[in-house]
């Protein structure tokens, strides 16, 4: 990482300028007559077909942080980092059962966020507020970590980061990237990341295809790669007195591995940005088709994860593990192709960061601003507030990145996963039954949030006293397991028990504004289009 890699930087800038132009031009793509509504700005007119939705969801879920952090976890600890592969396989059968129902009821009633649905289903603004605040909290560090992904690439290319004497000079490239992202998101809304996702995914597939063939040839084949990785990971870590990691998950770690994978699968589509990308599609069948083709990304992720072992075999030595894969690319590839790889990671940060900021802004606008501050807000006012909020969310994420240690930021993202999982009973439970009582769901959410946060706070690591990881002893089992899943089980138990109690004492229930036929409605069905609060009728 000595000096500036001029060729790689030039290629990176070329692709960055390309997607910037696309981001601003996206405002004209499928432009509605009146764009001043959250349906248009925040959901792309609810008009995306199978392939646009596939690229958008892929760009949304498989982020720059994923491409940097998953192989970085394997570089640091070995097999445990592979949990991301089974969880992205588990998630698609799960979402096949509930996402089409969420799309249908949201399309029928004009819901923009999960909190809109929760409020309508259970007649509870308090429960909707809890879901909204959780979504915003969980999304903020996730956006920040997209900027960490960009920063890691800039560091390896020799611009930004480093030991510059002035913080402004050091962070100027990241500030420029942030400003451009903020500008075209404000201008084009969800259409910008939807269009840019085509470039991002194409670059990622090209880079992975080349890397998985070219790098092993240079390193002597996979036999040598796994042998060298096994030797390196078996060495003792001075900080813990234990081996640094393992190539295959051993018995003591299997429960933690399995619960982390399963809990992460349950949590993935609770994130606001996942739902935003889903609700932007034009029919429930688009969602069903996407659950069958999105696993192609899981195959890519499995190949990508192997880069962690390749970095070990290539002798990459970095203090910050997040730099391992960018450094591997710079060492192994010609400068021009390293630039392509860096552009793939950088653009892979811009797409999800844009969607995440839009999703968080929609939550604030619909479920805090409109529900509690200005109930009579017009669609134009909602859109303006959401645009401004999306800028503020990015500013908050930027401050998070510039002002905090990156390890702390990473662990806050782990905490975000624990938090967002606690919205599962209200959202998914509500999609299939009205049996749960609104107060029981709120109490269960509170118990899960408190337990998850307090337990995660108590987890130490060799480098920090608190929030040092996402696993802890599971009460009653004595095994290490994912804190988020344990908190979720407590949440569900409290919700079930209290529902029995509240039903028995006939506690007042909220008004359900939905009906059974709403959950199977599709575009073109009687009453669906007419009830959409859109000025264009283009859905």
C-alpha cells in the first residue's frame, strides 16, 4: 500500500463517473408524470419486473461490506466465516412463504414500510413506532459499513486513509463519494440504485469469475491454498492462547455456526432496505420468481468466500482484516484489472447505501413524521421530508465512519442484526395470523431488544471489552449460540404467553384494517390498482 496505484485509480474513477451519470439519468428512467410521492421516489413506482428486481435485490443484499467482510472473516478465523453461505441459502425458502403476502397487502393498501403494515394489521401506532425505530437503528451502521468498504479500497489504492497530517485531506475521497451518492439519491430516488445495480452486479460477476480461476493458478492450485491456510490458521493466537482458526468447523463451534446462520437468515428480510426493494416490484409473481433465481448470488458468495483462504496463501499481511481482499487484488492482478475489481467493490457500496438511506427515510417519514408529527401531510410533503431525511441518514453514517474505530462500527452492525430480528414476530406473525395481541408483541419486542443489547454488551474480544462478537452462552443449553436467535426465542415466548393472558382478560384489541383477500391480491385484480395512492395510475 505504498504510493498511489495510478492505473487502478484511473479505472476506478472511470467506473465511478459512469455510475454517477447513470444515477442522475435514472430520474428520467420510467419517469412518472408526478414524481412527488413515496410510491414514485421511494419505491420506483412499484413498477420493476423480474430482472430489474433481481439486480436490485442482489445489489441490495450482497453489499460491498459482504464482498469485503465475508472473505475477511475467513482470512482471520477460517471456516466460521462461511456461515454467510448457508444462511443465504436458507433465506429464500423462508421468504417464498411470506414476501408475496407482504407485497399483496402492501399493494392493496399503499403501504410503503413494514411499520405501515404493522400499524394497519394490529391498529397500534406504538408497535409500528417500535418497528420503525428498530429498522432505522439497525440500518444506520449498515450504511456506515458500505462507506467502510469504499474506504478500504481507497486505502489500498493509496488515496484517502493512511497517516496524512490533515483529516480533511485524508478523508476527502470518501467525502466526495458520499456527496455524489447523496446527490443522485436525492434526485432519482430508488431508480438510481436500480439502474446502477446492473453495472455493479456485472462487474462483481466478472471479477469473481476471473479471481476464482486466475489467482489459484498463480498460487499453485487449491491444494496448496488449503494446505497453507490450514497451517496458518492452526498457529496459536498469542492474545487467546488458542489456534487462530480452522479450515473445517469443529464440534465445539458447530452450534454457534448453525444458530448464527439460521438467525441471520430470519433477520435478512426484516431489514427495511430488503423490504423496500421487494415492494418496488410490479407483481407478487416477480417476488416468487426472484426467490428461485437469487440463490445464484449464494453460489457467487461461496466462491467469493474462498478468497479469504487465497489471501492467507498469498501471504497477505494487514493489520485491518477488511483490507485483505483489496490488497490481494492489488498484489495478484494487473493494475488495470485491479481497478475493475476496486470499482466493483466501490459501486457495490453505492447501491445498497442508496437503498438503505431511502428505506430509513421512508420509515421516518411514514411512521414518525406522519403518524406523530403531521398526520395531514400531503404526498408532496412526505416525499420532501423523505428526501431530506435520506441526506441526514447518510451524514450520520459518514460521521459514524469518520469518528469511530472501524472495529466498533463492525460490531454495531452485528448488534443491528440482533435488533432487527426482534421485529420478526410482529411482521411475519402478522402476515399469517391476527391471534397475537398488539401489547404482547410490544412486550416481546422490548424483552428481545433488552436481552440482545445487554448480552452483546457483555461479550468481550481480544481487542475490546464490549460488543466483541455476536455469540454467547445460550441459557439452559450451555452451548455458544447466536445472541440474536436467543433473544428472538425469548421475544416469541413472551409474545405467546402474554397473548394468552391478554385474550383471557379481554384486553382491548386494535382494529385490523386488512382482510384475508388482501394477502393474495395481485396487480390487475379488482380493487387493487384503484386503491393505490398514486397520482399516475402506472402500477
